[in-house]
C-alpha cells in the first residue's frame, strides 16, 4: 500500500507514549504525516509491538524510535529532508 504522507507515526490507542509523540509532531507543525495504529496490521504489530511510538520517513525508510524529544525529532526531520 502506497502512503501519501512523508512520514508515518506508528502507535496504538491508549498508549501514553504515542500521545506524547503525536503532541511533539503537532508542536512542530508543518510536517506531512499520518498516524497508523499497529493493531490494524499484523506486520506492523509484529514489527513495532514493543518499540512504539515510531516515526518512519516513508521515502528513505529511516525510523526514529522512542524515546525522542523535540530536539531529536527536529534533527531526524532535517536529516530526512536533506536526502
């Protein structure tokens, strides 16, 4: 399945860490991303079950694993956009 967003934030409902990651994404603002619940896909669940939240740059396949803060997130986004 082709994703139209630049980034995907993998998480699940009720995950307080995922809510924190989403709040950081919203704080940054102008980043094209979609949220994906790992429960909806067996492959995502198997891959990310114990490491969510995970932000993935869809073009390069790079992933930023939790924990991350605003500084780390900005550095990841800059690194992905530079390539």
